[in-house]
C-alpha cells in the first residue's frame, strides 16, 4: 500500500494549513507509516480510500483530530534540558516571587506532550516554595494538539525507567509507586496533578483561550516542526499572552534570530518579554 504523490500533497498541504506542521516530500514514507494504522482502524483498504473518506465525504473536521494524533511526534523527558530548570529556580523565581503579591504564578507548558514537562515544572515550583520562607502558589496550564498524549498526561502514570532523570529526593516527595511492584510504574502525587490543567490547543488558532497573562511560557522543541513564517507568528502570539517581564523558554535547537519580537535574550534560549 503506497500513498500517491497527489494524495501526499493534498494531505501535507492540509496539515500545513490547519496545524502549521510542514511535512516535506522526504517524509512521505513516515506519513505512510503513521497513516497505515488509522486506515486499518477505519476498515479502509488503501490510502486512496482514506483520502476519499477524508476529503470527499466531508469527514475532514472530525477526522482531523485523529490525523494529527497519528502524524505528530511526541518526544519528551522529565527534566529535559535541565539548565532551564536551574535558571528558573536560581534566578527567575526569587524575583518573581517578590513581585507576585497575593496572586499565583501562572506557567504555560505549550506543547506538553505526555506531561513530563508540566509535572517537572510542578516539582520545581513546589521545591522552591518548600525551601522558601513562604509557599509559592502556582498554576500550570498545559496544552497540546494531540488528544492521545493529553489523555496519557492526565493519567500521570509513567514507567520507572522514564523517571531516571528525577533526583531521588524528588521521587520520594512527588512520585507514588504502584502497589504491584512487578508493574514498575509510578504516578505523580495528587497535589502536583491538581496543579496542572490540560487542554487541547492548536497553535494555528487565532484565539488561544487564555484570559490571563502568563508569567512563564515553556515551548521547547515544538517550533522546529514549523516553517519560519509560522514560527514567528506563533511566538508573536506567545508574546501577547506573556506579561511584561515574563519569560519564554525555547528548546536548545531553536532560535529567534532574525525575528522582530518584543523579547530580550537573558540566557541560552531564554527570553524576557519587553515592557
């Protein structure tokens, strides 16, 4: 079963327009592999039949969610790119805690995948509050376009192998081991789970639905899937949702070089929103 060039072009163009993800011709085989499972699930015998179902039978709106679940890549780890969390706890949070007053710190994990990043943030923020004279109230908003990874993130259950980057003392405070040791699973503790709210969000939407300005935005290793025009547009939207003085964290392989945005770099792929 092979995806025709015409059908590949139709699908890749639709994905680009709807979610901003560019799938080059070199990734045609990858797209075929991702779509094969979905095609079989629908009881269709070919990619041509799938495209007919998708485009010609007015199923695109409903099927788009499933299509995006299949084509998006979700690679993440606890404490990934740890320098960002060191900067947060050692440099950013002391100042932000003084400025907050009575309100909670608002953090957005944009492109949260299966939840490791927002739960890492919850641990870091809890640790800062635990070690300070007064607790640090916080709210974490976690968004992703993929419904499958959001469901997994809400369950907050992970393999023992995946928690290797989490320090032993943090494991004791923020992870619960399964009552069946043979399963080798852990779950994030209830307070950390309650601090994170998960919502599906498409970066191509004009309204992100966030009614309050964020203090911190993490969007790491997501922009690499977009072309330069879409990258600039998405980061401009982040800026509109980030309070003056707030921080934007990008992945170490991502750059804003050449963009005209109200941001000043304050560390490796760390930017402060200008006033």
